[in-house]
């Protein structure tokens, strides 16, 4: 029988930073019956696959930078953000803005009316002959794998997330016993490294599994009422944040304008909150 076919007490799906970190901490905690699955041909996940060649900026940053690097007032007006800093990810770049002024670059902010066989036509009626179209329209924040994780009531994680981003502490989900994840809804921070949050979640998950082993439990599931209270807290704290009130739209928000899952408090408060598994918030049997 192959190793992959044998029964395992714990399976970690993914060998990125989260998966490798969990495997290391679980082994240190004495969990030997463990299997890590990775669909790629090497370890590392996002940090291995994404080298971001030549890509240094998501949005233009700062009026002073615009003034220094884009001399044409009309051109400067087009990429200027009309939302508060932090509403979308802001990354310094010394190459993005100057590139907009190159003679072979045209910055068109008029919406597209239609795509023809050999050109794009804007709503203003201008026609732009093109050979190649690259869709740089963002990415799906919801992993497609979540469609295959089905809970006790026959609904998938993706079904629930499409209605409302939900979890408890970004690590567990009501209705999904023995399901743990990292960087779930409200388990990521807009003011801190993802690695800091992942490390906090790893500690929490390892402590949860340690508790289950000590109690000889077969089921660990967060109480629905506890998760509801957490989500109410997240909604309440999100109201005054820049992600909701900053005037932008993006993957930080749901289609109806709610916080899509960033933790609306200090990251060090989150680490304190996840330092120990709060067993009283769970159904453990």
C-alpha cells in the first residue's frame, strides 16, 4: 500500500508557507501521523510561483510622486486615485508612473463599449486597433477548491463565502467539523504581513489539535453562536475602516460594499487572541 493510500490522522492540503509551517509545528507538538499534499511539482506555494517580474505597483501612490514622475497635467489626472490611502493596496514604485509617459503608451480611461475583430471601441466612440488583449482585471480571491469542501448541511465553503465572508478567527467554520484553514475571512490584515497572521493561526490550530488529542475527541467544531458573535464584531469594527468608507472598490470589499475579510483591528491584538485555543467556543466530542 502506498503512503498516500494509508489512513492519516491529519492531512495538510498545500505546501506553501501555511502548509509547511503547520507541518513543522505539528511535528514539534508530537503529531507524527501526518500527510502534506501539494498539487505542484515543488514546495513553496505563492512564494515560489510568483516572482512578479517587473511588476512593482498595484495603484499609484501619493500626490507628490505623481507630481514628480508625471509632468503632463492631463496625463497626471488620469491615474490619480480618488480614494483614501489604504483603501486599496499601496506599494511604492519608481517605474510604473514614468512608464505612462512613454511615446508607445496611451492611458485610456474611457470605458470599453465593445471589442471588435481587430479593435476596441470606447464609449466615447474612439477606436483602438489591437492585435492582443490582456485581461488584467483582478483575480478571484476565493480559491476554487472551496467548492469541493462540503459541510454537514450539504453546502460548500464557496456557497457560504459567496453569501457572506464568514469564519471564526479566520481558521474554523461552523458546520464544518475538523476543518481548519489559514488566512480565512477576517484572518488577514491590511496593516501587517500575511506571515505574521499565518504564524498566529498555526499556533491556534496546533493547540486545537492538541486539545482534541488530549480529550480523545473525534469532532471539533466552532459553536454557530460564537461565530455569529465574531462576525457581528467584525462588521461593527469595519464600519469606520478605510476599506469600507475610503471610496474604493476592490477585492477588499464584497459586491455590496462590506468588508470582504480583513481583520479590522490591530494584528498584535489578533495574535493575543489566538495565542491559545478557546475550547469553550467549540463543540468537542
